[in-house]
C-alpha cells in the first residue's frame, strides 16, 4: 500500500493499463474495473471511494456540475483530482499522472477533505471549495 495508507480510485475514462502499471510499481491505485464498478454511475464510484477514505481520479469534470454528485463528495469528505480537458489519450494521461504522482500522494495524505484538484499537464491546482456548495 502507498505511504500513509493513501489509495486512489481511477474512473472508467482513465486508462486501465496506467493504473495497473502504478500498482505494479507498488502504488495503491485501482481502476473501477478492479473493484467491480464497470459502468457504475458516478455517484456510486464517488461513494465507494469516499466510504473507504480513498481519493478519486477522474477526467469527468461534469461531476462538478451535478448537485447530487457534489453532495456525495461533500458528504463522504472525498479527495478528488480531475484531469483538465487538454489531458486525453493514454500516453498523455500516463505522462501527466507519473509527473504529478508524488505531489498527488502528498496532497491526498495531508490535505483536509473534502478537496478538489485540477490536474494540468505541468501543474496541480486546488479548485475552489465553493464548487461543492459550501
């Protein structure tokens, strides 16, 4: 398991091979396919991660526009990372995750939850809490 017990759950839009490669390197990373959540609604994925104290990694920022999904993030005190719209394709996604992985683990381990971060190609940026409605 990753340092400090931090576990990451990647959504269905994330490359499964990327997540497997992280796990092969000893990281606590799972894809929704690994935990039986293939084609599960976003609320179910968020709740699954939140109830276990895991962090979620997603390329679906539409989650932030849904009051029900924002409520799950807030209720479960979930830490979530969202890819910027310019991060797409397996290679670019993998390169971006590998670049930011140490910082993502540091944030996941030490940042008060709930939190939202935007993953850009070269930076991680904290998103405003008001996106959660509070």
